C-alpha cells in the first residue's frame, strides 16, 4: 500500500493594511481640519463677523472637507477604496491647478501640487486586490448627460470667480490664500468628480456621495443667502439642488450587460 501524507497549507494572509489607514487618517486630519475644511464649512455658526463671506467659506469647506478629506476618511476605514479615493483627490488637485492658472495666483499652485502629491501617496500605498473577472457591462447614460449639462454653468461660475481674484471684491483669507481661486476650483472639482463617478469605477458610490453632498449643501446655502458675494442667486441655487437630486437618482440605475457579451460560468 502506498500512503500519502496530507499537508495543510496555511491560507495566505492579506497584505498589511495599517500603512494606508494611518497615512489616509493623517492626511484627512490635515486637509479636513488643519487646512480649515471643517471650520470654514461651519462658518454659518460662527457669528455675524463671518456672514458676509459665508458662500466663499462654504466653497472652501466643501472642497477640502467633503471632496478631499472625505475619500481619505474612507480609505482610513476601508483601504480597498484607495484607487477611487486617489482619483478623486487628483481631480481636486487638477481643479485647483486650473483655477490657480485662471486666477493668476501662483501661490495656489502649491495647494494643487500638495493635493496631487496626496493622490500619489494613496496610489503608492494601495493594497493589492484581485477582483474576479466580470461580464462587460454598460454604464447608464443619464449620469454622463447630467455632467455634460452641468459643464457650461460650472465653467462659467469658475471663470467669474477666478477673474474676481484681486479685484477688490469682498474675499476671505485662509493660510494666506485668497478664497476666490478656491471658489473657482470648487465647481470644476465637483464636475470632475461627477464625471469620475459616472464612469462607474470600483467604489463609485464614494464620489457619488461627495458630489451629492457638495452640490446640495452649496445650493442650499446660496438659496438661503442669494444676495451674498459668491452666490449665483436663488434661481441657479434651485438648479443646483435639482441637479444634485437628479444625479443621485441617475447613479442609482444599475449597470446593464453589454450587447453581445455573455457571462461564462
């Protein structure tokens, strides 16, 4: 008789995920708190001294807390979201860079560079994943159409905000940085993150939530305060609110199998 010795092979342990969690947590604290993301977003609760620049503070807070620190917090909780989070932060960095160029503010290019460096760090520490092969699917067309419809108004607002830099119009200052270039970057970042979400990458729910919160919050503030500097008025605020709801509803549509592709078991 021959006998075979059974060997027990220990399952391979997943790669350590402490580094992505810690780095993402530290970066989230920097962008969301030390860079005044949370503080500026709550300017409405800080008294009459901050009321006149409330819309500018809101734009700063939404950009750095919701669009940047938000995905970093997600990585700290679930490191598997690194890839999508890195893409979202990179979009924010490109938006700030474009707004800095339009505003003629070289100082804001430092912020753009720091955001792109943050995205690069996330990409570098991304834990390896082995996703199963799935059937090719078609993404819904409605989210992309909504992004295209928003492109014109968003770019127009960004251009107007950028050209207001240094014009003597009421502004605010954080870390020695004028708020108008960041205000110009905000709609560009929302537009870019919405396009990212509409492409349905893995973890697309993360940028979808960031876009919905940013657009709805900004629209609400502008609707309540239509006469403040930086507000597009109550009419456009209503459009922004309606668009945010429509985008979420469009994103809730499931992907459909592409024609001519079958799932092979």
